[in-house]
């Protein structure tokens, strides 16, 4: 099949969608399909175009043998709502206008949402290229934006919901990353084919031997030598509610051999770091984003991994990618998300659940695990076994490929 993957986020940027989609593209390419990626000039999360890509309207490159077409995007470090919309819609416009010209005729267009608006470009490209549209939903939008207070204008909410309905109804296949997302969409669009395609891990990247050999050197590099490290690696955004982790760190400030390490970037990082400084939280270390290739060893240097989200009903259907990565590295999890994430961690016996936005409960869970090294080891290995069996990205890619075939894409192409 000739497949086009349309996404605003892609390597060399780092992050969950970037890692997941680049992995899927490579596996589909290795399976013999012709894969093209249409994406933006890299700028996430700082909102600044990466140095080697500046001053371009359009550029092409080959990443792991995959043709990657990049188009202009309005990038800004300022995160106001209006500027965020300009960021989204600039790529909607450029990806369609330049994509129609530069992308050879695909038979299937696979688009990643959010941002929901990118579905407009995907639908137009599918229409003009006579292709079928596959809509992958990793976060329900606009529901998530409304729940978090990012979107409050009633007119924009109404328009966004109409756009969501328009795009779902014109999709040949809809895939959701969690069962909660799938159930939500299926309940509203009973006549549409909605399938579960979860996040996962590349088993080969998470070698326990390599992780173990690097653990001490990683800790020394980042000033964590000799510490029991409670780690977080990922986006520092509004949804994560990392202020709860800082409050837990404050409660545990007297324990000199315990450290909190926050790897990553995002709109809330400066605010969080300022809070830690103002409260003299010497046990909190804010560290920069790291290349994807280093993340297994960095996560493996944690004694415990934090996987938090704010206490919102919407997040009961969330399964953050950082949870799978910690499990693959045999690191026990403190999951502060009720719903699917809690159920998965408890079923795998891979960690401890604490109530979201409850710093006292988080601090108590940390101390509970700190005092029981045997349990730490058992939880970590439980998680490793479970994620390798159920969330191997090779198996997920094969499942996605089968979905395309079972839903008639191959028959359409053959015809």
C-alpha cells in the first residue's frame, strides 16, 4: 500500500507521538509498504524551529529510508490560546497546499489527532488524492481542552465539536489509543468502525543488561549519585499536574538520600522550577530533554517512576506512553491516574496507585517503596514481563496493518 502519515509532531523532535509515529512508519516501511510522512518543520516543545531547518518553507529528507516532507509552521515560544491556534492552522494550511504538490498519490491517509484541526488538511488531501482517511485519536479534543480550561469560548467549542463530527463521519477507519477513547467515539458514532491501537514499546531498545550497566554513570552525570531517585520523564504541561510531585518532595525534604528528577520540557517547567527554588526544595532536580536513544538508560536510572495526571474525569481513559517505558525498563510505577492506567498497573502488578492531586498519598507511597527493595524489584520485573507480552510495538504495527486489510484498503487498492 502507498501510505501517507500526516502529523504535526515527528523526529528529530522528542515526545510520545514523535516516537510512536516514527516507529509505526518504520515498521510499515519494513513490511513492504510505501510510506511517506508529511510533517512540520521541527519546533516542539520550545516553539523554535530547530537550527538546521530554519529559513525553509519546504524541505525533504530521508529518515530511516522513509521520505519525509516538511512544511512551514508558525512557531512561537509563547503559549497563549491565539498563538496556539496560529501554530495549528499554519500547518493545516501549509501541509495541504504544499502536500497536494509534493506528495505522490497515496491510497491511505493516516492522520494524528490532536491537533484536531489537522484533520481538515488530511480530509482535503484524501479527497484530492482519491485516498481513504484513517483518523488516529490519541486524545479526545475538544473535550480535553474544555476539561482543562484551555478552551472556554462557547462558539469555538461548538465549532470544534462540529468539526470533530465532520471528520469522524468522513473517516474510513478511526483508531483510538485507549479503550476509553474508543468507547467514547463508538458511543457517539455507532455506525463507524472504531478500533483500539494502543501505545507500546520497542522491546529491543530496552535491554535490561545495558540499562543496568549505565545506571550509576547516568546518576553521576546528572548529580544523582547515591540517591534513591523518584523520576519523571516527559512533558511538563498543565495536564500532568507536576505541582503534586513538588508538594510530595516538600513533605520528604528531610530525607537527604532521596531525590526527585524531572527530565523534559514544556510550558509549565519554568513555573515548576521557580516554585522549587522559592520553597528551597534541594531534593528536586530539573533536567533538560534528552535524545530518544538515551531515554531507556535514563528511565532505568530511576528507582521509581512517576506517572501523574490531573484529577479530571476525562483522564480516566488515559494511558501515557511514559508508563510503558518505565515498565519496559523494569522500573516500578507510582501511577496517579484513576481509570485505565490504574487498572493496567494493578493487573500487571507493576506499581502502586495513588489518588491524583494528593501529595500526602504520593509521599506515603514513595516511602513505602523506599523501605522495601525486594518489592521494588518484584514490581519492576512484573511490569517488564507484562509490557513485553502485551505492548510490543511490532505486534501493534502488525495489528494496524491487519486493520487496513480487513477494512478493505487492500481490496480497494487491488481494484
